[in-house]
C-alpha cells in the first residue's frame, strides 16, 4: 500500500476536521453557534468555513472564522479564485494575515450564476502559486482532491495531473470530495503516489440524512452514489429516521475501513448540523 499510508499509521495524531458554511441570516448565526458549541467538544484539529461562488460570502466567511478563533478554536477559511483578480486575492490574503489566520483551503471555486468572466485565475494551482508568491510560508494550504474525478475534468488522468500541479505549486495537504466507495479513495492515493505525490490526502465525509438532497448534491459535484446504496436509500421513501440510521451504519463502516487502511484523518461536511457528525465521531472512537 502507499507510503503515505505507512506515514499516516505512524502519526501520533491524525487530522480530524469539521466544515461549516457561513450563515446567511441572524437565525442561522445563532444555530451555527449552537452546532459549533456541540462539535467543539469533539476537539477537532480545525474548523473550515466555505467561501461562496465568486467570493459571494467573503465577509460572512471572515466573520465566522474570526468568531471561531475568538472562542479559542482553530479555523481555516476557504478561498476560491475563479472570477477574482490578483488585487482582490491579495487584499483578502492581507486581511487574513492581519487577523493572524495561518491556514487556508485554496480552491478554484465556481462562478456565480450569470457571470461569464473567469477573472485572472483559471485554476486552483494558479491560486496556490500566487499565495506562495505573496505570503511565502505564512499559510498552511489545503487543496481539493477528487477520487472520482472533478465533474468538469476531461478524464481521470487529466484530473490527476491537475491535482499534481496544485501540490507542486505549494499545497501542504488535501481534502477530498466526499465519496461512498472507499476503494475509490485508496486507488486514487495509490495513483498519486505513483506520480510522486506524498502530501496527506484526507477523505471528505458526508453524513447521510436526506436522500433527495444527497442525490442533488452528488449530481452537481460528481460524487458517485453506488447503485445498491441508492436503491437502499430510495426504499425508505420519506422515512427520515430509517435513512439516518442506515446512513450512520454505512458511513461509520466506510470511515472505519478508511482509517484501518491508513487514511491520515477525516474531514466532515456537516451542513451546519451537529448530530450525525457527533454520532460518527463517537462510534469511531475519535
């Protein structure tokens, strides 16, 4: 198995992290504070906060990160570059530095609906390179990885090479898109090792709570729901409790397989909900 796995197994502390999106309303702010209060008890290595298409949540992302930091917790803002200028990204980096932020999740991102101009950056490796040019080693940089291929990539090989360019530009680690097939992750890491990529690649984990929502998200981001799993979830119809119970069993088993196989940690996509991530964390004994 990959040398990366051997290193991961020797690590005294794997990376377990949690992702939020910045709330849009005052009610959402209050709800996220309660979610964060519950999840902070799990002592994740850091919380990450997403960055809307074209920087549409820029201010709310920063506000959420600063609130997390103010509670004595580690936080990493996402930063996407599509639709942005170098001056705009430089300004954001300076603001982050001024607040003592040392950790960034650097992404290409998506253009807002109706916007055609991609700006001065086309790919995430250009953003990573720019961050390094502007700030040196100030930031720990995470990037995205796609075990089942980015939905806009021409093919798997091209996507793998795109990932390699992000690593060569200066990424420290990667977080994957969520998936429901552990073999896809293991095969991806083996292929990365064959290309000389040796940064930690942390699996992204999506708890299962609502099948129709999950199917919609997965269609957009290129995450495959295995046919047998889709059929099983469909069979519960609107029985939310059964979907959550089965999903918890399935995702727990997959996470256990990932960790047993040597994954260097787990990154949980919470959708600003605490219950399922907490249950997974406890079941896995993290």
